């Protein structure tokens, strides 16, 4: 019986594969250079559906999407503080 469990774990059903937490699906790694720069340096996106630019104290929805790129900036300084998926 343990062999069956190990085999099932090695091959999850189609559609049940979730992205790993370390996956950079939203490509945030490409924009890490923005951290510390003015928010005016944020490039205008081609696909605005999966990008959110907001201040660190502004209200945002709490739904998580690994495909959404979040760019946070400090409202007082206008400097980008964080770029991450979510």
C-alpha cells in the first residue's frame, strides 16, 4: 500500500498542480530594480489586468493571485518599497 501512496504523490491529477511558493509567475524578479526608485520610474504596462501599483498604506483587496504583480510605494516619499507577486 505505501507504494501506491508514493506513486500517487509523485503524479498528482491534472489541474491539481499549484505553483510553488518560490515560483516567480508574475515576473516580479524582473522589476526588483525599482525598489528604492521613484514611483514615476515604474514602466507603463502592456497588460494592466495583472498589475497593481499602490501605496503601502492604501487599502487593497486581499485576494491572492500568483499571476498579479504588486508594486508598493511609500505615499510620503513616492519611493517604491516592494515588488512581489500576489
